[in-house]
């Protein structure tokens, strides 16, 4: 069991809509908008409060629980 805020490898886990993730290399927290295994669509706000959307390979993400 992970403590809140600790990254957990997401590469082989099913990510659900609403999960909070980050890129392994850093960056802003993102919300999973379309879940799955292998690839997920994420949304986040940039520094100008614009909503951004991108699809990522789950091997690039860590999940925060």
C-alpha cells in the first residue's frame, strides 16, 4: 500500500477515469479522462489555466494514490 502522493508505476495497471497521474519525467498532475491499459487520454491545466488534452503511453506515467 502506498502513502498518499507517492508515485506508483502505472505501466501495467488499468488506469480509470479520474485517476491522477504524472509523467515519470515530471510535469504537472494530470487527470485521466479516458482510461485503459497501454494508452490513456489525460487532461490538465497549463500555467495560463488553459485545458490541455493528450494521449500517453502508460509506460510514461506514474499514478498517485
